[in-house]
C-alpha cells in the first residue's frame, strides 16, 4: 500500500539571504515555514526538517533534526526517510511562498511509484519540490558518503521521471533566496 508523507525543509544555511529564511515574516505575520506548512495536503505523516540550531515547529508536524549537518537538503531528506514509515515523500523547501496545496496534491497524484518525480520549470529541475520514494535512501546515503551532496546527481542513476510544469503552474515554484528577491516579491504583492 502506498503511503505518502511530506517533509518541509527549514534547516538550510540561508547563506544568500543572510538570515534564517524559515523564520522570516512574509505576510500577515506568517513565516515562510508557517505558510508552506499550512498548504501541505493530508498525508499519513508530516515532517518539519530542522537543523541542530533551529527551533522551528508547526502543529501536526513531527520535527526531525538533520542527522547529516553540512550536507544540504539531501542529508535532511535522508534523515526524515530514516524515521518515515511510508513509501514516498513530497519534499518541499520552505522558501516557496506561492506553492499551493493544489500543486502539492497534484504532484502526489501524479506519482506512480518511480524512485523520484522531479518537476521541471523551463528545463530547470526542482528537486526541492519533488516526490521521492524511500528506495532513494540508499542512493542518498551512498552519495553523502562520497561527499556528493547534489540531489540531481543521486537521482540521475535512479528510475526517475521529469514532470514538465506549464507556464500556468510555474509560479508555484518561485523560491526566495536573497534579500533582493524578498524585496521584489514583497513589493509585487
């Protein structure tokens, strides 16, 4: 039986932003992580991936501290997979303020058991808004052991599928990485 889970990644370094993105207030007093967590579909398990220095939490989400610090999102996802009882995870970075519940449900509905379902916007993979089978855990562990932290590299040798995102849905995949991007985003609202 397929059992989906969701993990919201909040433990990044935020080096380009210069401060913790997950806790930035964006609109109506809500933080990036609160916004994305509020848009997660109803699944068997919900996780909030945090770094050792983060204190993020959200009702209904199990907090998982990254067991592989310094290895980027791959280490965070592997940390969650190691305590997840389901078959596949929708991975969502916290810095995508327009990612909708509808798009999250659509991705989970389009998943058909492959190792990874990776959205692509205009040819650019979106590995931090993708669905991964727990079968990817050994590949992620091997990549980490070799010092290769690129999600795309680990996925490349697996049974993955690319999902081209049309222009009408591309706005779901906008992420905010720098103060300038945040200012432009906030100014455009």
